[in-house]
């Protein structure tokens, strides 16, 4: 009986895609397939999809410091970054500074390949995605190369004074009380700062997150807005809101 032969698909077969394609210069958080398509379809205007989102957008416009607290999927980060892009386009600020804590949620970043920037890239990817949706990948590259847009981990914010800037601190629930206090004092002249986070989803040990305590203390301070979003403001798949009510 003749043996059944199997023919391997040639490497040039357009239907065959390597799981991890090689890149000549390492992984680039802004380099991905479909870049031209995203440039052509980037979002030019953003409208609120819920009462809570409308309140958040108005708070950012009318306050120099806003804290946006709420569950995943309520658009906290996206709306904050959209407001930052709009302020930059209007000339209200000279630059955008985005920051996020690098917290190991059960996985050590020390074992990730690459240098410090490459290790940090996965943590900052959501910020790149939101910026790319609003600006397009090519323009985002240009603004980052010029230093007009800066994305950095929280640890790199100490000792700085951010004037004429729109500052977004994302995933603030993974910051300690001392870290958030440090970040708040970075606010300089003619600047706007927005902190976003979900106090119920902290990756820190219990009792270490400072977001809920900071929000409670600042809620009574004039000139500061604390916006609390709810499950009704979730704009992802309807199952997300259903899951959060039981998890």
C-alpha cells in the first residue's frame, strides 16, 4: 500500500501567516498591519454615548483636574485622550503627556525580551491604540518623534513640572497613595490633568491602591471634578456590563 504523502505549504503561500513574524528592528508598538486603513478611518469627532460620558467630557472641559472613576468599558481612557488630542489641535496646550503604572499582574516583565522600552511597550499599548484612533498612525509617529506627545511610565514622572500640557494618568488604581500625590503635584501652569481608573480592579495588594481615598478627599475641593461612571455607561459588548454585575 502506497504511503500517503503530505505536502507542506510553501513559505510564500499567502494563506500561511507566521504566528510571530520577525521584525528587523524589534517590536514597534506603532507598527502594525492595517496602518494605512487606520489612517484613512481615524476618528475625527467623539460624542458621548451615555449620561456619564457626557458628564465626564464636560468636567474635563471646565476643570484643570478631573478624576474619572468607573468600571472597564466606560470609555474613561478614550475620552480623556480624545480631549487631550482636541486641546492640542486647538492650540490650548503645547504637548500631551500620558502615563501609566507598570504593574506585574502575575507575570514578570523582567522575563520579557528586549530593552526597557520594549518591556514597557505592552503596558502602554492601550494608550497608543487610543491615540492612533484619533490621529492616525503616521501623524502619531511624527508627533512622538517631535516630542509633542510623550508616553512614559509613572516612575519617570517624579521631579517634573508639566506646564502647557494635557496630562492623562491611566490605570490610576494601580498607583499607591504616595504615587498619586506625586503625580497630582506635577500639574503646572496652563495645564489640564485627568486621572482614570477603576478602584475595584487594582492589581496591587489589598489596601495599597490610593485612588479611592484620593478621590474621596478631592471631591470636596473647589476646582476639581470627580466623575463616577457606572455599569450603565459601559459601551463595550453588552455582556461586559452583565458580567461585572456578578463578578
